[in-house]
C-alpha cells in the first residue's frame, strides 16, 4: 500500500525519480513496470502494472454509456518501466494533459499514485481544506 506525499522534480526529459521508499515495493510487485494515465481531476494516475490490469478490467466492463470514462483512462494509458536509477519517463502528452511543470507532487493513494503539478495540487488542497469535510466523511471516526 502506497501512502504519503513526495515533492519531486521532473528532469529536462520529463523523467521522474521515484522515491526510494517505493522502489523496492514496485520492483517486488510489478518488476518495475508501471502504467500512467490521465485522471479527470487534472492529475495523472500511476499504477503498478498488476493493479493497472485489475483497474483496466473493471473499466472494460463499463457500459457503453461510460465510453468517455474509457477514453480518458484507457485511451491515454502508457506503459513505462523504472530505469536502472529508479526513474520513469512521463510522456510529453501526459505531462501536458496534467499541466506538469518541473515541480510535482507524488501522492501514495493506496494501490496507486497520483502525480500532480505542485502548484495545482497546493491550490486544490487549500481549497479542499477551506471547504471542510464532505458530508459523506462526517461519520468517519478518527
């Protein structure tokens, strides 16, 4: 399970250095193979390949009325691999789709990661914090 936030930088070629604490897990569960795709919230989702395959199968089962959901997630998915130094290349198309600049945030979201432009993430997080907890979360016990 992935959790926590990492403030990272993309290099000039669009490569992201995956934090060391996640590399061993990704090597063990996915042999360093990942899939990156768009998310409608404006970030990218980064899946270890086995988790992507489960997610993809659920998407494929959606009805025709969800064709745009399929187009967003399946149509933009790109398979990548961690290189020998733990970096992964984020394609120009995906970087553009998520508005990624040099500074990014990688968030562990359980079975996958979200990759955000740092300024975009900070603005959305501040907005969410100001709005307070959604009604569906009020019953959650801390």
